[in-house]
C-alpha cells in the first residue's frame, strides 16, 4: 500500500513519493538547550521518532537529523542571570536533553548537528543571499528582504500585506520592511560571536535550520517537521532563505504536530504551566507517556491532566500484563504458521490477528494515524487475553499466541510501548511485577471486604514511597515524587 502524508505546504494529504526512491531525508527542529524540556516538547520528539522508525520498518533507508540550538537569546539571558558562560549552560542542557530522550525511549537521530559547529555553513548561505540581492546589511546585522521573495507566506497561508498591516512583529525603524528578519545579529558586548565578512556576530535562529538541514540532507529532501507553532515564522523563513536564490528546492513534505494543552492552554515555558519530562518520568513509566501521545493523531491537540495520564496508565498495564503473561507462558517455538493445519478456533484467531495487523499498518500508512493503530492493538490484546485466560489452551492456540507475541514485538520496535527485558534492568522489571501482584491481591481483598488487610498493604507501600489511589474500577499505584 502507498503511504500518504498531510503536507502543511499544500494543505492536503498527498501520496509520499521520496526524492530518491527507497530513501528518506527527514529533518526535525530540535530543542534550544537552556532548560529541561517539557512534555509539550516531548511530543514532536516522540511522534516523529516513531514515524521515522515506521518508515524504516516499511523498508526505507532513513536519514534522520535533529538539530540542537546552542546559541540563542534564551541561552544568553540565562547565562546573564546565572553568571555562567553560555557554553556551560548549553552543554549542561544538551546532556540533560540526551538523557531524557533515552529515558523516553526515543532513538538517537543519525545526525544531531549543533548550531555553533556549523557557523561557516550559515555564513556561506547568508553570503549567497546577499550576493543575490535578497538580503542586506545594516550596521553589522544582516536581514532577509521579505518583499523580494515572492513565495513568502506560502507555507503559513499568510499574506505580506496583512502581516504588515497587523505588524506586531518587532518594529525596527531601520529595516526596509518591518517583516524583514535577521539572518545575522551584530555582536553585543559580552555575547558569543563569530567573525563574518560583514562583521562580528552570531546567526539568527532560522538560518541555522536552513543551513544544517541542507548540509546533511541535500538541496532537496523529503520531510521537514516540528510543532505547529513553528509554521510561522520559523518554517516560513526557512523556506524563504533556502528557496530565495532559486538554487535550492528544499523540503518536499512539511509535517506539524498539534499542541499539548493544559487547562485549555498551550503548554509553554513562557506560560509557566509546564511539567518537565524529567518530573513526569519519576512518576510514570516512559511507555505511559508514549501511549498518551500515540493514542491520539499527531495533528490533533491533546489535553494533559493527571487523570488522563492515570487512565492511560491503566490501559498500558493491560497491554504490558498481556505481554508479560505471553512471556511467562513459555509458548512453543515456531518458524512459520500454516493456517490450514490449525484447528478451526486457532485458525479463526490467527485470521483475526492478521486482519488487525494489516489494519494497523494501513492506519499508519494513512498520515501516520497512530490513534487508529493503537485502537486495533487493544482489540488484539482483548481477544488475546480471552484466549490466554480460557480454561485449556490447545497446542495450536499456543502456537498462534507465540506468533502474536513476535508480531507485537515487531510493531513495538517502532512504537516503543512495551517494557521489554532489554529495556530495563531486571531489578526494575521485578519491582514492577511485584507491585502488580500486590495490587492484584489487594484488589481481591477489597472485593471480599477485607478492609483491614487492604489498608495495611496500602500503608506499608506509602511508607515505602509509593501511593495507591483507589478508583471505581481499579487501583493505581504511583511512585511518589522524589
Ligand atoms: P522549543 O524548544 O520551544 O523550540 O520547542 C521544541 C519543539 O517542541 C518544537 O517543535 C515546538 O514546536 C514543540 N512544542 C513546544 N511546545 C509544544 C506544545 N505545547 N505541544 C506540542 N509541541 C510543542
Ligand atoms: Zn528549525
């Protein structure tokens, strides 16, 4: 089946036809490293890594590039506040970013270019724009002349005249047009700077992504992604800078994820309504946060609340417990299933798995509809559980269950929803398993109205740093914040 992708540039779903057959060049705008990233930022990091791995699963050779913005106003502000060198701040949070990604089970990109290590590439691109007459210098700054590029606005659907009329863009009387944006900022005292033919300074944010994406992926590449707040001005400006001279064709498909919201508002550093991925990971397994994002379509907004994350945790336990039980059963090894040799009920279950499996893949091929795919996954788990818990499991049903286990693992290679032996130290796995058993026993005690014992388990667990919340259908256990 062919793959379709919603392209922000054309505002429709398009068939995915790579620039070079069998290969995909994929660029994601990465973090500005001045603080820990929040769970809103985690959304693009998680979903686009899943898409990249799904493309690999589909047989594409993918080159995935995620930049690191390590020179920027925010880093400089923090360095002034804390009286530390900007590089020290950037290095500290780059390290934290990579640690948190690992905990979130995000696979490292193939290239993680740092802005400060690509200044000469940016200078070369600015030089091109100046030579072409589409950029101009002004007291050591360099600006892009928006009116000289007639494609400006094609990604965001904005028109220059409307933008000018409503210009809330910084007013700088010196610029030819208030919409012109900085490619290069002249050095100010105490700020990091590099030498350029037009004077000392540092690059603007937009030029960084144009220069680094083309350096690693070429003049024409397949996918450029980021959160929807990046459509304007960041991605619009990237297109202008890259296509302004007519020398580069730049990205073909533009993908944007929707916002993570909290109490109806976008989660953002500036609004102080954020939770860092670090904090959340102390209280929930990474897989729960991954499921939280993947159970929604990447373009839809998602609401965060603790209740929603708790519900997601309950759902995740269903999946994880099923997988754990499949592992515990020591199912017979199989090389290949011959459906005709299976008994009728086993054959029926096998066909059910195959049907849902192909529907999962089809959903992901349709603009990465992970929400639909996860729905199918849980249907498989539900049926699988029914079979697993049936009184007697015939050998051929066991064979099909083993087949299912292998297929679950295959999907999980890009979804990352299962806690598998290799992911965790065995002590973490053991602890999870023991907590599960305790919860199960306690639920039975409660069902039998043996409150005293049930309370005792809760109290002892609380003393040990866990909290149990009793919900209508199920109890939930959480590690307390440390
Ligand atoms: P920043 O470090 O602010 O440049 O953001 C890094 C990435 O996170 C960008 O792709 C943003 O678009 C994305 N992002 C920021 N806030 C949110 C949010 N609340 N929901 C989803 N994505 C976000
Ligand atoms: Zn970018």
